[in-house]
C-alpha cells in the first residue's frame, strides 16, 4: 500500500458502522470486509455484515460431509 493513499483516507479509520446481523458497532476498516474495489475506499464500498458474522454464516451454510464410512467388501 502506498503511504499517500493511507493519509488521504485517514478519515475512514475513525468511522464506525453497526452490523446488521449482530448489532455491534465496529470499526469500518478492521471489522468489515470490502466489497467493491473499484470505487476506492469510501464507506459504501464496505459490507454491512461484520467479519465475524460473515464467517459464521458461511460455516453454517456449507454443505456438511457425510460421516458414513464406506466398508470395502471383505475378500
């Protein structure tokens, strides 16, 4: 990352956002994933679901592997 970009975007480091799922208020840059990379680093380019809630949602919606152990025939 270039230092000039960080200095220009310093106002984002102080912004907080409320997660729509858990309702907690977290730092915009550290607590939320970025969804749009082409618009720069404006507040609208970050998701409204925090990183922890996103991880929980993905883990919950993953397809579970069956616990069936296939027995090969005894020859």
